[in-house]
C-alpha cells in the first residue's frame, strides 16, 4: 500500500511488523528488488508484514521524516521501533535477513 502517515501510525501502534520500501519507477536497483520482495512477502512467515511503498519522486516529506536520502531504501520496524535499514541491496539473502528483523 502507498505510505500514508495515518495508516503507518496505526500499524506501529498495533505492534505490527512493517516494511517501508522507498522506490522510484526509473530506478534499476528498485526494479531488481521488486521480485525479491514479492517472493518473500508471499512466504507464510511474512504474512502479517505491513508493507508501505514510498514514491521517491513525489513523497519528499516522507523521505525527510524517515531520514531517507536515496531510492531503493528498505526500512523495517517492529511496532514503533526501527529494527533495520538498507539501501541498494539486491542480494535475496540480505533482503530476507533485513525482513526477519521485523519479526
């Protein structure tokens, strides 16, 4: 789902596992991350993962709030606490390890 502050706040308050994916349609790294993330998100252990998509080009206020400088940034949270982040990762195992930090 598209990142909306109210929905993100509800997921945090509920203590959910959260992935914030900062992407841009022109970004080759983002395009490489998409099938890896889709595959992982389909796994049963990530079934409750709330995924929020941030458009790098149009959601500059969100980038500032989350302290993101580059597209292809992935941030995981467990409730209100950030538990990990990476920028430019395209290795399936490193992305999987990052998502596991949200569980």
